C-alpha cells in the first residue's frame, strides 16, 4: 500500500467553495482502480490549508492509472483552480503502525 500525502493551500476566501467541489470530486477518485481510501482534513491553525491522504494499492495506480485517466481531467477541472501554490504531493510506505 502507498499513502499519497498532498498539502493543499486554498486561495483566501475559497475554502467553502473548495469543500463543495471536493464533495463532487471525491466520487471520481474513489472510483479509480487501485484506490483504497481517502480522507480530507482541514488545518486547525490555517483555515485555508488541507491535507489530502489517499491510500493506493501501488504508486502506479496513482501516477499512471489515476493521473493519466479521463476522470482525472474532471478532478482537475473541479479542484485545481483553488490551489495557490500548486500542492506538494509525496508518496509514503508504511513502516510501523500501532494498530
């Protein structure tokens, strides 16, 4: 399993609109092959900052399967105009868990 971690900085005053758009976009990513789960968290200290955590079966499921797909174009149209700057996206592998 791969964890995609994206820090999303949303343009000032656009958080409500971003959250509404994400409620539509979440269906797109959830339907992507290799998607396991996702969550969107809002920063307590910065009302315009979010953390998107997506679990993928493989990094290829994200980088190729999702990002090079037709549905990704819809995801991009719904969300990308809210970001400033464009998000940093990194991938992580689990080393240890308490569960």
